């Protein structure tokens, strides 16, 4: 099971979506933590991950959001 972290803080859409999609495609299963500091990017990345068949948990962090994406 793979674990990855994608730091998209300071980047605007569509870059966080592209970076996260690439990380999802690189693993067969596992968890990806995505660090995001923009509301719109959080919504777009969450939607893309769910549409890709992954589960998504969103947590607030000091400097934005932490998304835990699980691919099975």
C-alpha cells in the first residue's frame, strides 16, 4: 500500500487537481494526503477524487486544509 503527500499550497486551480490526479494514477491503492490552502481547490480536488472512485476526508489545518484520499 502506497502513501504519498502532495503539497499544493500556494497554487491555484487547475494545478492542485492535476497534481492530485497524477498522484492517484501513480498508485494502485493507498492513501494520498493533499495539502491545500484554497477553498475552491479543496472542492475541485475532492470532487475529482470522488469521481475517480476514491474516498475523501477533509480536515481543517493551520494553513488551509488537509485532504486524506484513499484509493482501493
